[in-house]
C-alpha cells in the first residue's frame, strides 16, 4: 500500500495494481505492463509514482497510475522493499542485491553485498537508514544508503545439525550452510533453549559437559562456551562429531578423506589418529567406553 493523502491510495497485489480515491472504501483496477510483479511502490505526489518488484522490475507512472512504463533496471534480482528520502530511492531484495537512485529514480546503480536476502528498508525522513536481512540481520546506513554496516547479526540461518546441553540449562548448537548466503553458525542458550544468541563460525561437531568443558570443531572451552579457545591446529578432516573429557583432552572425528578419530591430550597441540571411515556421531556413557556411528 501507499497513500498520498487521507483519500488517495494505491495498492499492489503481484501483477494487479489498484487505486482508491475515497480512503479505501472502493478500489479500482489499474492497467499494468505485461508480466510485472510489483512488491513495493512510492508516489511522490498524486501523479508521479514508481514501483519495484520481481526480476529487478522498475515501473513508473506520470498520470496517477492510468498508464505505466517499464524502466531500465541494473539488476535481474527481485526487489522486496523500497524507501524514498528526497531524490534518493533505495530498494533491497534477493541474495544481497540492492539498487539505489540519487536523482529521483531516473537512473539506478546496483550493489551486491553478502548474499543474504534483504527483506525491508526504511530511511524514516533522515540520512540514517535501517535494513533487515535474513537470519535476523540488521544493517545501518549513515549516508543515505551509500554504505552499510551490520549492527545486529541475529541468529544465523544455518541448517543446524548438532546440539549439546549441560544440566544447568546452557546449550549450544552448530551447523553449516543456509538458504541465503552460505555460512557456518554457532548458537548458545542459557535458559534451556527459550532464547538463543548466535554468531558466525561453527561446524558440524559440538559437545558440552555438565562441568562446563566443551569442544566445538577443534576449538575448546572450559566455561560453557562463554569464551572459546580458538586458533587450534585442526586435523585436516571434515569434523562431524566431537567428545570432550577435559579442557585439553578431547576427540574429533569425521571424514571424508582421512576419515576417522583424532584424539588430543594437550589442547590440540598434537593428535593421534585412528582410521575409521567417516564417523557421523559418537556417545560416551563413561569416560572410557564410547560408541560411534557413520558411513
């Protein structure tokens, strides 16, 4: 929807555009070019408007919506939202693609950022703008959309495949790859899973003990992952599962090449290797007895 004033408003529903002149009591259909799918629109006044949508669509009207023309677009990626501040127009959309105009929409430039879908953007009457992305990401611009910074990373959209909890309700999860922008993710909860915080960087294997000792990938912790000892020289293997015993003694396992179990007793300074195909998960009911399964 976009309302010019209390009575005149416009609406888009994919390929269909509508106009009301009585505050939304009655709506009339407007003609549009073929094969358009408008996701958002803006009217500068009663006569002049612009819309963005699928496959980089940009359409304009100079007669209040009676006729529309398709404008040259710098992108073929769908735009989901549009925000206007004076002569600056900014639209955001699929796979990190955004388009920006500084001359009222006459010409546009495209920016490709981190590959994460952009869902909504708003400048709210100032040079400062906020934009939301997939996975709870929030971006901020202080210069009318010329540049952006990440101000909130949210919870990664990773496909999580391992979780581990201590008895005190602290839990952690890891995974790799997502639908928008491929990344490894790590999440942590301190209240039994009711709320989670996330960061980039995870893997496929994680284990947390009741005493706070844990392993994520080849990195380890002694304080329930409040802090993580990183920079470990990891075995050159796709780590799929881990088992912690002490802050310095733990096992990582996986495949596909050089698959098997790798055990360290000095916090990753050295590893002993037991060949075993491609383990996917392991479980130790005691400190000495353990089971593993995989290919």
